[in-house]
């Protein structure tokens, strides 16, 4: 993070970015339109030696760029932290021309920054990350977006081990009946969209554990009834005990 | 435009071959000079090649326009980068395991025709590359074609009606969600592996007297006749890192704004590696729905405004039907 800050300052000195520039997270073919005025958001003027690459290459670069590193996310958080006009030029610079188009959208949405957009300059230094880093970054973004989308449709409360929870589950195999499941959360697994949690309950005198994906569309409603005090992340010891949790 | 070799020696050869082809000097001189002039001024347009009939064979003009796909035509494939796998829920609440493939700036970098190379094929390039990372010969190839530098090149044989001009960019909309594709990639390398993992041998008992050979391959042949071990005998060795094709992968969703494809199931290779996607051979898609030769975006379309397209799962709930 420090290195990113220092490089952005370096770029600042080189370009003298004015505050009123707009940061455009370049989408596909808006390159031609966006190659206006304002100084480059990103890379230095140490552009390509090949002129033809500039002419021809940019059109291909304009369509979906690769992802920048996770620096984009950090920068958005920096923005969030101290958004003032004086701070903006220092921070919102490090986007290469190959910004993934929706990074801007999702970052802007999530960080609630009505940041202005910097138009991307035509000769931009192309930064290459290792392809698997880019791939991982893409996966992260997709995951985040999918979670955001589910959260806007449904209200999903915070679930921690030790909560007493009541769920309304729709079971598609069982002719789509909505059943009510009430139990204690004994484990939670964080995996982005595939986060799951386990519930232990007594069904007809028999202890039953079931696992539910947190963002599944079949979970109609989640209601937290009570929060017990536990000192563990996984409460598998409850399998051997009865009535272990009393106080909360 | 054909890649004409521009060295001095090849120029000489062309000049000599023009000389040899033409009949009488009086007629031929303006002809020759015309050709020479044309050659010196521009690269394009003329079919060259030592001994070929320069005057006669017209160059093939390939345009990028929509055509009709027939049963015997074959479209190109595209190159993508494997990003990873997740699982999504489809419209009916069922889980779909997906691999996400990112189609990064595909462009046609060379067209191979029967007249020159002997087959009809399109060479597709994917990704970006800096010239300092490429050898001069490769940079020269891109420069001759007039195409930006790409990281990966791969040739896809096509039929004649599916040829595209050099510089056409291919996108994710080349495929239709709901169709089947074949995905080829270099599998993950597993290193030196024993024959149980590599070939699926069952090994030997863990106890009952089996000595020191629980996971070994056992016998390797007969005795005096043949007196040797046959070539190709399955033994331990390096596993993985070879090209495999996964067939009949169902395309679940495409995102034209970001050039992503979601396919169901696994594809060969590790994250960050290139895969090559083509129309399925066995579960052939519906011809009328595929853009042929490829999806050519209309001028006024802004790719960033497009929404992801999900495969059509039908109107009837499969769970309610199963009663």
C-alpha cells in the first residue's frame, strides 16, 4: 500500500493532475470518446515506443481491459476514509487503462463515493499482472457483486456461532413447501457467495444438524431470536452435551 | 492483407520472377514497372511467392458480414483465460457449478487460405504483450499483419464461409448461452506420480503378507517370450500438463460488457491459464441461433451497457414437474 501511495505521488509530480479531473473506469469502447483533455488517470507518459501499438493497440485495449490489482479496492477504501478535494488527486490515480469496467461501478457503489472520473489518456502504459492474479481478482469482483445482488433483494442478518436462529426454508424437492427451521448456529464458513452455516436442532427428540448456504434463494427469511455467549467459533462440543448453553 | 516479405532478396526474387513470367520486353516493361511500383509503395494486395502466377490469381476479399450457416460449416473458436470456479443458483433454485472464463481482447491476427497455406484457418490472438517481451520475429509477424501484440496465438480451422478479415475482434457474444461447447486446455501439472494415481492401478493388499509393494505396478510382462517390456507400458511418471478437451460443456451465462463466460462444470487447466473454446462437436448447437461467422456488433451499440445473458431454462419448474 505504501508503494502504491508513493508511486501515485510520483505520477502526480509528473502529470500535475488537476483536481477537477474525472476518473473514468474505462469501459469498452468509450476509449475514443474518453480520450479527451484531462490527464491520464494512470500510468506515466512513458508510453509505448511502438507508435502502431498506440494507434492500433488502443482499440483492442479499449475493449474489456484486464483487471488492475487489488490496489483498486484499497484505493477506494482510502477514498472513503478521507474524501476531500485536496486528498483526491493523491489517491485516485493508480488505475491503469486496463481497469475492468465494472470495478468502477461496484467500487463506487460499495464505497459510496461520488468520485469524479478521470478520462483515460490514449498512450497509457500497459501494466501486466500475472494472469492468475488477474484471474483471482476477477473472481473476487464477481463474488462481491453476486453477494451485493443477493443482499439487495433479501435482508440477511449477521449470523455468528451461538445465535438462536429461525429460518423459513423453501424446499424445492418437497413441492416447494416452506418449512420453519429453528436451532442454534454451531458453525459458520466464510467463502463469499458460498458461505454456509450449520444449525443444530432437536427434531422429534433426535438431534439434527443441517447446513444451509447463506445466500441461497431457498432461504426465504432468517430471524435471529437470541444470542448466546460462546467462546468458540465451532460449537461441535454441543453434540456430546445437552443443555450446555444456559447463560447469555 | 497478405504478409509480403520485405527483404531485399525477396524483392529481387519477385522482380526476377516477374521478368520470367512476362513474354516480350516491349509489352512487359510498363507492366513490370507497374508491379514494381506497386510493390514498393504498399504491401498489400498482391499474391507473391516464387514461381506463382502473379498476374492471374486474384486476392480473396474477405469481409466481415453476416452469413448463413450451413450444416457443414464450422465457426472459429476463441481463446479465454480460466478465472476460477464458483457455484450459482439458477432460476429454479438449483445449484449450478460454474467455471468463469475471461475472453480477453480476441482478435483475428492471420487468415490462412487454401491458395497460400493450404487450409482455411483463422489465427486468433488473445491478451496483450509488450514488444520488449517478444522476439523480433514474433513482433514482425504482428507488424506485418497490422494487429496489436497478443500474448497467445492459436489457429482454428474453419470452413471457407466462416473466414473473417484480419483485425476483426471476437467477443463473448460469439457463443449463445444454452449451447454446448468443447473446451481445450493444458491440464494442471501433477508432477511425478505413481501408477495408482496416474493410471488408476489398484495396487496390492495392505496386509496379508504383501511386502513393500502396496502401491506399485506389479508385473511388467511375460518371461522369455517376448523377453522385453512393451513400449507404452503404463508406469509411474510425470502426470498432467498435457492438452485435454472437455466436451459438451453447457454455457450458462455470458457477460458481453466484461467479456466473461460462465460454463457449467470443470475445464482443464489452472486459474490464469489459456483455454480454447469451440462449438461442440457432438452436441451440435442450433444453427439458426448462432451468429455466423461471428457476432458483429452494430455501430451504435455500447458494449458497456449490455446486460448479462443467462441461458434459457424453460418456463416449467422442474421440481414441480417431478411429482
